[in-house]
C-alpha cells in the first residue's frame, strides 16, 4: 500500500544574518502514513522533525526538493487536500476565556464544518463533560486532547501530531496513547512525531528515524528492533559481586546493572541454564532469571550512534591489573641507583626540600654572646645634666596619698640617678613622642582636716 506522505530530496536551510546558515533537513527521501496504522516519526531534539512536518503541510517553503500528500504537490496544491488532513504542530493555541466547546465551534465556523461535529469529537477525546469549562482551567493533558478534537473536526483521513505527549504526566500520556490508537483503529492514518521512544513503541506500527536532518532508518517496528541486538539475560541474586566473579571464572561474561542485585549475562538465551549451573556449583543461588527483549530505544541509540559504552565491571573483577614497571636494575658489579629526590606533587618543579626542624630539635643552637660584667662605672655624658632638685626629707605626703616605695641609696649608684633618660629614636614618619614633665612636688604641709561639726563637702 502506497504511503500518504512522500518526500523527495527535501532540503531546508535557514539563513541567518552575521551567523552561519543552519541546515535543518538535508536530502531527505521519505514515505509516511498508511491507513489504519500509526507511523512513529522519531529523532532527537533538533533533528528536523518539526521542519519536515512544516514543509509537508506547506507552512514553510523548502529550499530544495518536494513533498506531496495524497499525490498532490504540497507547495502548489495543498489547498486541494487540506480538508483531508488534520494536524497539530507544536503547542495548541486557543482562547483561554472561552469554553472548550465554544473554541471548537469557532474552528468549525472558520472551516465551514457543521457544528454537530463538535459534540462528536468531544466524545472521542473524552471531554464531553468538561466542554463548558473555560480553556484556561484545563490541565495540559486536557488542552492537548482538545487540540486533537479540533484536528478531528473535519473527519480527516490523515492526522499528523507533533509531540502530542510533550509535558504530560504519566496519566496524561496513557490517555493520549489510548486516544491515538483508537483513532487509527477507525481506519485513519496517524503520523506521530516524538522523542519519547517507550511510548511510541507501544502504539506505532511503522517507524522512521532521522538524525541531524538526515534519514537513518525506516521500516516496520519489528525490523527496526532487530538493530538493538539479541535479547539479554538478566539475573537477580543477593550477592551480586560474588556471582560476577564466579561467572567470569567459569567463562561466562557478566556485568553489573544499575540495580544493586541485578547483573547482565552476555550469553544466548538458549544457554541460560549454564548460568544457574555455574552459580549452584559454587553455592550461589539465583532469586530470579528473566529474558529482556530488545527495545526500540536501544535500536535508536545504536542507529544514531549515541549508544553508551557497555557497563564495566567494578574494580576487583576479572584479571588483576598489571603492576607498574619499576626502575631498571643496575648491571652486575654496580651499586643500585640512588632513589631520586622527592619532587613536588604531579612531578613538576624543583625537588622538595626537607622542612627545617623546629627550635629545640636537631643541632644545638649557637650560644648568645655574653655581655661584659658590670663594674659600676658609667661614663659621664658629653654635657653635664642640670642639677637635680634637692629633696626635702622633712616633706611627707598627705594622708591617703600614694607614696612610692623607698629604696636605699646604696642600691643604685648616684650617677645612675643623675643620668638623663635616653629615648630611642622615632621611626621615619612617626609622630614625635609627647614631652615628659616632672610631677609637681608634694605640699610642704598636710591638708587640714574639717573642723569639728562641719560636714565634709
């Protein structure tokens, strides 16, 4: 059966000022859509899926090549088949203050469609009981379903949906999956563009994969799955690390899985019994053994070249790592080479010097020079200082005043008492120290006490 949408040598280039051009689609030959089937149009984000759909619907003009729908050239005669095509490209836009039913009636009036079709499509998408609620109160899943209802108003033979499950929660995705599959069972051709491979795998019959604007693979779902490789054997066991070592010692490759109690066995499914036998001989028993079928996701990653590397066994499994080579041995008759001096971390820079020992350790410190003995003689200053004021021994401090401690005159030589105090030189830029003045002499007579009967003030 011939495909409904055909593309031949499709190429689209976006020209940008002051920057390089962007080639969105490059020489694409493609056939999409068969009545009563769901065709998955897959590719990573930015691979050119939306651009391809826009060219097919005559929303943008391709740079080169051509597209046709129902055998009619899109660029020149799309208006002839527009009534047979329903499409949702990117996010649907409707009036938020209008009800869902009123929005659909406006679309029906614009397309010359009977208003009776509004109730029919509301029943199909499951919004008949919420049709009078404003569009702004709808959840994201309800908005997507109402947009599909708008695309079904003219009862098209081809329905094109661009990322219909984008942003939906698991419940909304499940509802969308049931809705799309039900539309295809009515004999309509459905083309779904998406990057959610697990959801597309459950509803699609045919698959087309593009990457970086180029066709990677197209065909039936079962044929595309064959690129994922053979089915895998997954074992569940309590002590996974020991089980991996036992299997590898028995010649059965095994790798850990993200789950802490699962391991992947690289063996044909028909030889699964060898896994159980090898573990039971060494006293290890499985709690589960299942066959994991090849998925569309793995086939997609293999075809687009984005598949991650195979999982590596943790350190300690398999053959021991070879020891690093040591320094070469010295020839006979020669001493072994001296060990090189330690270097800075990473082997850069000059050799590291040992840190000096703290004070008190290692070699004894040199003794400080001993000053000459004091003989009591102090050289006189160059100029004679002024004579000290005579001390009146009869003068005594007032009662309660502080009296400096007395010192015998024989303890300090008279020349020391008469020598002026030597001030150290001030550093450059410092303020000069304040001048010191001698304290006033004590009064010659004590302060008289208060007269009897007079209060102290």
